C-alpha cells in the first residue's frame, strides 16, 4: 500500500466520521421543526405512539419510542508507528560504522463489528387543535445529524 493511498484512505475515513457525527442539538433541531404539526404527521413519521394520555392540567400527549441500533466496525485501519532501527555497515575504507534510523511503519488494526442499542423516549405535548406544542425526551439515542 503506497503512502499516497494510505493518506487518501485516512482522509476519506475522517470525512466519513465527520459526516456521520450526530448530536443532541441536531435531534432538538429536528424536533423544533415539528412544532405546530398535527399529531397525524408524527404517526406518519414515527409510527404509532407507544402511549397516549393527559397531563394533570388536561393537556394531551403521546410517547414515541425512537430507539435505534448503532452499528460499525468490520474494517481494517492503518495507524502510523515510529520504529527506531540501529545497525552497522562498512564504509569505503572497510571501517565498521554504526547508524541509527527512524522509520514510519503502518500497522494494520482490525476493528471488529459492533452493535449498540440506543434508546430514546420522546413525548410530544399537543395544544387544543391537536398540534405539537412542545416536547420532552430522554435517553442516549436522542441524537441526529446536524
């Protein structure tokens, strides 16, 4: 594998990681766009709610399980490693000389496949017209791309 190919491979992997970066702020941004939408729009987007009810003050709400499975791995990555090499050689006069050399070698490392359950329970509160007025959420899976 040439050094150019390794560099290109590392740049592409870095770009893919940045593109796949999901945050809680991205999740909130997506939920903010749902304010004012009818309840039916939520059902089209997320499926049927897992629970519906009323708060003590009479507001209606619906809870959705927005859980998902994060997968990754199953590839080989190369990481640079510095190696120090010492040796001897004979010069033109036949004298024995010593040298020390620094080399960069690339060590391949296998990243095993993985799957992690991410949980996100999202509650939407509705106004009198049955449109999203506010929301609340909890869990480690409440993230989205920004």
